[in-house]
């Protein structure tokens, strides 16, 4: 698949618009998720609500003929997407638990091993041998992760770090499965996003019960909190519903916009916007949730961003030297934050 398109390049206004949308939407996703997860004991039910809202918006868009492809539902296709959906459910669930147990400003650090895990998974599963410069980039990112874990200077949740590491590993495995999954839906990224959200929402139903959230869900929906909050304050249920609506809608829009972003932005543009978003997320976490940004945490975030930017630059340079048999899948963090997988094609970006 050629990375270059014969069609005329997108205008500067279009590129700026797409980049700004991702910055605002991704930041809103993380902050809204953290806002809800600070007050709820049902992170899996919250994830399911996000997915269901995205599914409803998919159906409405299909009925209104807003989508380029018509939505379908085929049992054979569902069976072919079992690996994809399984990784999606576990990965998103663990990323929600990560954000629940760590500060918003530390979230990027807790999930900082996505890039090294992705390169390692590509080597083990796809037998893609990384270049020396790629290994250096992964080493820098890994150093940034350990700086944040051991030199943060504040109390860091070990269970939050555990969920972050596991969800990073699952995200890396997801990057290997995505090509096979696209083949199941005849290469349609839109259909893949539709099936992934729909099936993930269905699979989460029994998992919510097995995880013991059933009683908390009933308490959330029918408890007395609605009648005991102060005037002008949002109840736990109100916060939950508003957060679900905001993140579900943003996630849906991001999954649609990903089809456009692949055409109008370059990997370098993606990585620069990701770096800006990482810094902005830390500052917003400090402002909205009173997170403490220590020297160790700031150094960790800066190191991870530097390694990620260097990786993207190296991959860009290697792609300019001609087609290579040893390619990697770049992994979009916006997917976790959105509660969606933006399966916009075989190339996505690292965080």
C-alpha cells in the first residue's frame, strides 16, 4: 500500500482544522474520563455507555446517509473479528482502570511503554527486525517511563501502573491484529470501527456482572444520591451521564475524522500534535484536578515525548529511502482515550 496519494494535497486550513480537532477532542476525552472516574465505582459500565452512545450515533448517521459506507451486521464477520474485539475490550477496560487510579497528568507516563511494546511485538510476531535507531528511540521512551515511576517524588499508585503497563502491551498486540481485521471487512475502516464498538459493547455486558459492578450500577441508577446533593451541584449520576454523553460523542467523531486525518496529515504532524497534547494534558490535570507536577514527572513526560518524536522522525527517514519489508504499526493513543478504536488504516501513530 503506497503511502503517497495521487490526489492533490489538502489545504493548510484543512490540516490545521484536523489537527486542532484531535487536540481538543483528545484532551476533552481524557479530562472528561477522569472527571467521571473520580466519582464512579463502575469504570466498566462507564466504558460500555461510551461504546453504546457511539453505536447509536453510528446508526443515526447511517439512517441519515452521512457515512460513505452502509453499515452491515454479518455473523461470519463477527466471528472473524473475535481477536480484535477481545483485545479492544480488555485494552480499553484496563486503560479506564489506569486513569481511575493515576493522576490525569501521570496517565501518559503510566502508558508510556506502548511504543517499546509495539516494536517488540512486531519483532516477535511479524519478524520485523528494528534498526539500531529504532532501538535507541525505544530505549529513551523506556527510560522516561522508569523516571516517572521511580523519581516522580509523589505517591504513585502501583495498581494504576500495573493497569497502564498491561493496557500498553495489549495496545501493542492490537496493532498486529488490525491488518487481519481490516481484511475481514474488505478493508473498510468505517465498518471495522462500527463492528468493534458494537461487539465490544455487547461483550462488556456479562463482564460488568462478573466484575462485580452490578450492585454499584443499580446504586448509581436508583440510589439516593440524586436527592442529597447541594443545590447547583451535579449528582454522581448526573456526572456519569454527562461524562458518558460527552466522551461517547467525541469518540464517535474521532473515529469518523480518522478517515480524513490519514489523508490530510503526515506522521510528523501527528507526532508533533501528540507532543503538544501530552504537555497540555499535564497542565490541564494540574489546573482541573490539582495534580502535582514534580520535576521527576515533568522529566519523565519530556523524555517519553522526545523518544516518541525521535522514533517518528526515524521512521519517516527510513520510509524516504524506499519501501521496506520491515514496517511497524504505529499505535493511536486517542483510541483508548476515546473508548474507541480509530481503525483508519494500516498506519497509525505512536504515543
